[in-house]
C-alpha cells in the first residue's frame, strides 16, 4: 500500500549554510543504494525534507533494506500520498490507511498536521480535529491521546498530501563522501570491519588494504577478507581493496629480528606500506581496529611504536571499546559470523610465544637496522605487486 518514503536525517539538520551540500550528498547516496532495487524511484528534496517516491510497482522490503544501509538516514517513514482533491478524499485516505496498517485498532492515536502549503483552506489544528473525528466515526474502538499516543499519525500538506505513522530506524551518521577518504587496514578478524564501518558512518569514504601471506595463509583466508569488505560495502559503497603479498617481508623479519618483537616490527612495516598506498590514492589517514590492551601489540607502548612510522593520522574508533562492545556492533552489521570463520590471517601465523608488551622504541629501531640489506627492495616489490579488487 505504501507508495513513497519520507527520509529523516538528524545531524545534517544543524549544518547551517552548508546543509544543502550534505542533503545533496545524501540524495546521491540514496540514488546509488536504490539502483539495485526493483522498480524506479523519484528522489528529491524540498524544504528540509527528502522524499523517495516509487514510480509504479516496487519491492517494499528490498527498498527498505537498502535504505537502512545509507549513512545519514536517521529514520525511514513509509508513506501514502494523495493529490489535493478535497478534504473528503483526504478523510477517506486516512481511514483506509488506519484500516490497512493497523489490523488491531484498539489503540490510542493523535493526528499531527504540518501545513507547509499555507494556502490550504484549513488551519493545522482544524485538520487535526476533523481527521480525528473521521477516524473515530469509522473506528469507535480507537481513542485520542494527545500526550502519549500509540499511533502518531503525521499529515504533511504540500503540493501533495503525505501520510505516515511508522518510523523505521536508519543507521544515522553522515553521508559517505562528505568526510574525505581513509585507508582501512582490514584483516579477517572481528575488529577491523567494525572500525571501517564506524569511520564510514562519519561520512568517510573507505579504501582498504589486506596483508596476505601465502602459503601460510590460504586463498580461503583472502576470500574471507573480500567477503567482509563486501558486507561493509553495503554501507560504504564500493571498496577498493589492495591485497599485499607480505610473505617475504614476514620471513625476512622472522629471520633477522628478535622473535618477541616480531609482531611490533611487522606491524610497523604494514603501517608504512598502508601509508604509501594511502598517499598514492588520495587518502587522508589510516584506520585500524586496535583497542587499548586487547592484545600485546595494542598496549599504549606498542601503539606508540607503530604510530611512530606514520606521518598520516591514524584513526582508531574502537580504542576505548571492550571486546563485547565490538562484538555487539559486528553482530549488528552482520560481519561477526564471517569474522569468526577459522581461516588464519598473516599476523596469527607469525605470533611470538612471549611478545613484548612494552617495546622500547630505540631498541625496536636498532633491531630494524638488521633488515637494511633487503627490506627496501622487499617493500618495493610488495607495493608494485599490489592486487586491486573492487568490492561492492
């Protein structure tokens, strides 16, 4: 029965003179999200409102599901609309709407009219009272409650008259693309996909880099990362995933450096390579899924040691989260079940039995000099053999 959607946004509404830029970006993202849906849609904005109107038949559930993945949307309101053909037609539409949407009509309601078209012959309060009377005449089991109604029946009088009462929560945040672009270090674990999602929610376009270590990690491990990127891309749009063959670098570090420092030194080279790719692709920062104290490489000392090799800012949206909080978000965005598949990433293969938790930066630098003979060549080869996968 629904023929259109009112798209609600929250944070965009306080953007002042630049609000139209964010509204335009949100309209663009909605158009992109609905391209894969059955049916055609007219998407337009007017007076602080964004409308999605179906042009003929469409799949309601599919459309709502796609809209629920668009950052910037705080609420999705399925609507019916009626041309202004007299108040009696509006009353008939309201009564039919109640009958179709609420099979159990033993509920309280309130009519809330917004009269954007000031030449409409009735005032808002008069419309509220008259529509309420029409509803009670047909459904006497219903009652009016102006304080805490079970049904808030919204009527917007514009060129057309829109009616809605249901608000489906959206993901919130800001439209992707309004906050620049950043490079996500994506592994097959639980944390990094959540970190990418959270930064993208602030309007940041996401690229990603994955460090692959064949034959120590399988093609299934690589496919797992591609699958995670695909799930995240439902929210972010297409992700350019850079797959870096890290095997030779890991083996060289394993051969030349103390084993308790393997994770830190490997991590420092991952950050160097990720930053190099980020600079080449116009990114403004790096994103990691690190959380203070979660593992040995994520103590304050360890994070300081890995940060030291980067000139770009490193964004860590999970820095103060505990594991359960991260898992809850992973469940919500549907990455958890993929993340726990038992395919090892390159970090876990080479982890030391007793990794250093408070690395001394001067000592780390000194031991990295053990790599001087070949490391630059290995890094150059890894970057030049970058495999780019466009995930969407």
